[in-house]
């Protein structure tokens, strides 16, 4: 069963990773200064794929390079993104 937010279009979104639509590629524009994020390769300009946001304030599942990473709501809300235009 598909959720209605999966049908939202990716174009034109420039907001937090947490509130951005699922199943879209995003370029990170602002990343909080947290060591674990830097060690995972999260810097402004990095491109990630948002796979899923779990309900009830749960984590966000993203794909970065060959890894799938779950980020908590507080961290995902602090990461600012824009739609990735490159194919």
C-alpha cells in the first residue's frame, strides 16, 4: 500500500531533509557541525537519496553512496537540502 506523501513531486523543494518528499535525490546545503555526520561524509554539496521517513517522529532512511543510514528526526531536521538537478 502506498502512502499519499509518496506521490508528492520532488521539484522545487528546498527545506530540511526530514520534511522533504521521499524517493528523491537531494544535495545537502547545510549540515550541523556533528562529528559523526562528517565521518559519514555529510558535507554541503553531498548528494543523498531519501528513501523513507518513518511515522510518528521516527527516523529518516537515506542512501549515501553504497550505505543506507537512518538519521533521527532532530538531526534530519537540522540538515537543509535542495533537489539535486544532476542525473
